[in-house]
C-alpha cells in the first residue's frame, strides 16, 4: 500500500487557470450515492499537480509536508466494506478552490483492498493509477455536481496510490474541487461504494 497527501501552495497557483472552466463545466446530477457518472465531464487544471512519487507527501511552499487539521469533524462515513472516511474540513481558498481533507481508516481486522470505483470512470484518470478521483460533491439546491480537479496530464488533485489499507490503519486524504458559489454552505459528499453524507463549507 502506498499513498500521498498534500496540497502544495504552488499547486493551487498552477491550477488556478482551470477553475473558471471547472465551475462552468461542473455537471448537473441527482443525489445518487455513487456519483461520478452524471453531469459534465470534469475539466483539467493547468500544471502537473499530483505527480510526486507514490508514498511521498507533496511539500508545501516552505518545504514541509501538508497535514490535515483533525481538530474538527464534519461527518463520519462508515461503509459496509469496513472502510471509514472522516471528513475534517471543507475550506474555500482565494484561488477559487474547495479543498476537502479527512482520514481514511480500515475499521476491520483484516487488510482491505481499495475499490476500483474510487478512481472514477474516466479512462484518462484511470491510467494515472489508483486515486480518489471518483469522489464528487453535489449541490442539491443548484443541482450541480462538482468533480475532483485534474491537471493537464489527467492527474487528479487528490490522494493517489491507495491500493490497500492494513487493519486499523489510518491514511490522511484530500481532494480539491472547484468552489461552489459563496451562497452555498452545504454540499453532499459522494464517495463510490460509501453512503452519502452532508458537509458544511467554511
């Protein structure tokens, strides 16, 4: 099992040019728990933002790894497969992104294999390897679905390289989306093979 986590400051700058397209192309969708198959295809963001070797944290601008703020919990998502996602933050930034951070835990007593659905259905994204690119956010008021941002080479701006999780192990995770309008304060987070949950945006 390998994973990487990080939201480097320079990544946001590299991907800023795609945010406007991302918002315009975020698809309309229903409130299905699977997500990822409805609405417009997610756009690519500029720059190779998720290309660090698997198992390494992407460093911040000051050279240190980015770690999630675990002092708050927006929701806990328990799957029947033994996986648990704890979403800690969903924060807008000035670049027009919404960054979701959390923890992925194996609550079972045996090693679990990450479902391939987590990587999403896009062929180009699947070619980049295992990821959480299948995660989506749904604004039920505006009926818009937001996809994980991609760079120009198809790499998703999310945790990648998670193939398996040992019993009791916890892995930090993140995903970057185009930010919904400022008037939107809640969205549903939809992770394939997991129940749907509502989170607050800050």
